[in-house]
C-alpha cells in the first residue's frame, strides 16, 4: 500500500510531524513502513510558465520557438521539440540553473542557431514514472489547467513535493489497504481525531429502479450488491489534483469516471465498477456462477474462459464482468458514455481469489476482496463516488439505489479483562489506560469493573478473540514500554551448563589460535571405519542394515580418516596451509553381533600441514611441526585449567611416525595422542608433512580444572639458575621436570626445558637436557644462600631418583 503523506493530511492533523517520523511511529506500532519515497527526485527551480507565442524554428522542422512568461519582467525564449506545445498553454518550465532528476542542470544553450533559456518539461523529465503518466501526455509536455498561477513552483501543483510511505502490511491488516484505514491507525497512534468525508448527494426526480433491476443467484458469494445510475455524465480528463493522487499511489489516470472509482477504492478500500449503461445490454443485472467454458472479453482485451466456480456479473444473457476481478470490454466507460451504472458490492474473498488465480488476473480490487473489506462501507463508497461523478463529470444522480442486501454486519463483541491483559503483557496497566487505548482506536466498549466488552467495528475483521485485543493494547501502549520479565512459575533464567561452557571455550580457543572448524559425516566406508592408530582394540565397526552407498555404509570409529579427507581435498585444490579441527561423535562396540546401542563418544580431532606462521617482510616462515601441534593442545589444557594433570609419553601407533608421536595422559589415563602421520601414509595420500591429534573430549570436559587466580605485579626480583643434566637415553624430560618441581618447594616458580644435546662427546646411551629454573618469593628479595639451598635439594633429588649428574 502506497500512502501519500499530503493526502493523509486531509484526514489527520500532521503539521507537526514529518513523513519519516510518522513512518517510525507506524513501524513501532506494528504497521511496518518499508521506505519513504520522496516524489521530488532532486528537482529544483521548475515553475509554471505561460506560452505567449509559438513559432516554427527557422532551421528545424521538428523544433518550436516559444516565448514564455515565467513570472519575470521579460519573456524568455525556449526552443522546444514537443509535438503538443502550443500558444496559450500553461506548462512546467525548468529555468536556467534548474536541476532535473539525475542532477541534470539546465544551462543557456543554442539549438540550430537560436538561443534557448530553459526547458519546457514533460512529466517523465520531472521524475514521474512513465507507466503512471496519463496517455494523452505520455509523448509530450504536460499542460496545466488555465487557472494555474504563472511563476509559482510547479512541483506543488504536480504534487512532487509529496512523500509516499510504502506500507509492508501483514495479511491480517487489510484495514490499512485504504487511506481512511491508515488515518484511523495514525489517529490512534498520535491520539488525534480524524476527519472522514461524509457524502452529500443531490438527486433528481427520476428513480434508479426504473432503469435497472438486480437479482443475485449466489447469495453466499455475493450477499451485498448495490447499483446506482448517474445520467448526463461528460467523460474527460480528471482534474490535476485527482491525477496527482492516483499517480502517487501507483495508478495511471484514465478518465474522470474511471479515476473516481480508483480514487474511492484507495480512499475507502471498497472496489467499485462503472458500466456504460447504454452498452450494458439490458435493464437487468444478474449475479450468478459462470457455466463451464463460458467466455468473456475483459478490459485488457483478452478472451478468458470461465469455470463453474467463478462468479460473474451478467446482463441476464452474457457475462459483463468477473466479480471482484475485472470488468468486461463491451460495457466499459468510454468518451461517448453519458449514463453510468455504478456497481458497489461485497464479494466472498475465497471466491474472488479462486477466479483471480485461475484467470491469472490480480488487480487492486481482487486484492482487497481477498483480504476482506468493510461491508458497512459499501453504501458509503458508492455514494462518495456518485457525488464525485456529479462534481467532476457533471452527472445527475437518480433517486435511490437498487440493492440486494442479505448480510447483517454488526460489530463483534469481544471481552477482555485488565488482569488478563497485565498477565499476558507483564504490565500493570489500569482500566483507565486500557479504556483510553480503546477510545484512541475508536472502538465502542462497555465496562463492568475490570472487564471490557469491546464492540469491534467491521472495518477491523482481524480482531475476533481476546488475544487480538491484547495485541492492540500492547502495540498502542508501545512495545518499547513493556517491561522485560520472566514467566511466572518454577522457571529460571537460561544459562549454559558448566559442560556447555567448557565445550564453547574449546571451540573459541581453537579458532582464536587459527584453526577452522570442519564437519564431516558420521557414516563412512567399511575400510575407513577400521579406524586409525587411535582405535581401541576389539572394536567392531557397525554397518547399517540398508546403507545408501558403500561410502556411507558404516558408523565411524575415529575422526582422523575424515579429517585427513578434508586435508586431502584442500591440498588437491592447491591450498597448502591447513589448520582444522572437528568436534564429533564416534561409535564403538565390542560385540561381534550387534544387539544393543553402541557407545557414542564425543571426540576432538585436528590436523596441521604447511606453513604455521609467515612474515614475508622479514623473510621468515615457520612450518608446522610436532611442537606446533603439541603447543596448541597445551594452550587448550591451560585454558581448561587441567595442565597440571596432563602428561605426554612417547608411543608407537599404527599409521603414525614412530619417533614423532606422543600419547596424552590425563591423571595417568590415555585420552588421546598427537603426532605426525607415517611417511608411508603421507605418500599414499599425496600430502605434505602432516600432524594430527585426537582427544576424548568427554573425559577432558568432565575433568575438574583449577580456577584461574590473578597475582599482582611482583615487587621483588626473581633469580634464575640454568642446569645441564646428563640422563639415560630412555629418560623422559617430563619425568625429570616432575622431580625438579617436587623438590623445588614453594620458591620454585617455573621450570623450562630449553636444550637437548646428543653428540659425539656424550657417553653412549646418554643425552643432555638443559633446564631453566626460576626462583621467586613474593614477600621479600631472595638471597643467594636461600636459592642455593633449594637448588642443591633439587640436584640431590635428581641424583637420588633418576641417577642424574651435572654435565661438566
């Protein structure tokens, strides 16, 4: 629905609010405004001009030389190429310095040797869409009526100073498919009175019943049908104001009679149809269902075949209109029409929709009938149109109307209590506030203590139950004013469980250090279901009874084959640097004959290959290695607060590099592994050096972690001591580190391995490990003697438990 802001001002006082502000208020109340279209497309300095003299251009057959009065002391000469330009016309003139749509600036010019000081404009040149321009001026300049004042702003006369609100209405708000309906809505929002036009008819002594009879054979589909007759009509162009309003609403002006029916359609939401009485074919109107295969030529000159479900208006012999959709070409109003038969009816929405859909005809009328019109406006709209035809086309209305009315349209009573409203909205509204809202909506109501009985007007067919009234009160009170509350009862605020929080932290951490998440199928092939080096012994792959394909026939027992598939897929497409992870389930069972549900375990797996860090400006590149993969996991364990519980142990696994693979232990139990895939498998998959890891995420997340404590900036200095230790070749650095920590006491704050040496000068079967030990006391400055005592205890413990000696 396109709503002209200038037109709307005729019903509601809007001088203190802009179109943009009104659009915001409407949207907040539930009637969404998609956009506000300014009709002025940047036009400036265009005035009404008077063509005083028109001559043929001396050097061009298709150009005219015009002397134009634009309200200044002297006439201006303008060269014009329009065919319809003539003397004594009032036209739109873009003066020198004017701006037209597209930032087109008018300058002094010479056309075939003749000076031109401006431009006589067509509507299209002023920014009006061609499809809305009246046909008679679609190929030439626009000519104003003679009573227009010369020299004033032409945009005001052309309504190009208007703004149009484009409403995005939901199907239930058919009441806003007309200007009066929108006015009721705006009046309620702004708490203002609205001024609805009241038709005033002057009728002659002749009676309409002497000219026409009405019979409705399909009362269920057409409970109301009114016919009025207007004589002595002079069909011609509509006045400029009427044309402007139709064009603003997206309707092309045709003639005064047709334009009036369209105008009332937009104003009241009531579709009307005007027949040429002389061409109607009889004095009888019969509304009936069509016969199968019956044909009609509609206003668009197309022959349409009707079905027995379609409702038609006939002259007793043949169809002259498809009810609620489109009229017939034989009885349409034309320039020779003098007597108009005006139809106003109420058609059943589903019947109109069926015909509209079947015939491929969707019109402004059919849309309104489909969504529902106000039955109490049928008579008012007919009288409004008849009055306008008298005023603008010189017609005379015959006494009375011929009518069939079998519909008893009364306001629908709906009860609502204030307590129910407050319970539903979580508010504390008083009966006075609620009653005021109903008054703003212009709903008549009665009140018994806190219970309101609202008599819903027929213009609001969307309100039928208590919940609809709750919505009306809520949107008029203001959704922004409704407090945020929780439902009353045994409910709690939503929150993540500790497990969910830790799981989310895992994903956030991995993505923060540069890994991308991947998701693969739980189903795999029987060969990949055998797992990887991580698969537990005695695990039986679980095959589906009816697999879609062999590639998706078996439940996976490991994530690693799938993660490697992703790496291979990217590698084949020249993506060399890959860091990915997946959180997913594997399915394990030890039964050879599956009789019960398998064990489902949540697993975290990842893969790295290519370059981990690249600093091209410094010419540095760091490739992925074992310590990158291990470092990512150490950061994850630190994030979860379980670093102290984690140990790494050298291990050999199938399909893994024998010297670059470590088992990951949590409280002494293996929960996963990290390492490089075996070079043989790497070659088989045609990959670069690739590192992978896999963890039992359920166990990791269920393990309680240490809380993070923050300490102040140290006031006292720390002391570092480096030691190089000679240990047996099979001794793990992690074991040495544990002994150092256990003997270092409270003063030892950190232990870092920084060197491994295995060379010619080392005793056979031994290696050298170098550690940096940091001692610190937050309460005082340590002395060398205090540090030496603790350091000696560390060395003694290493010698006693591991047989370690200091390297000379």
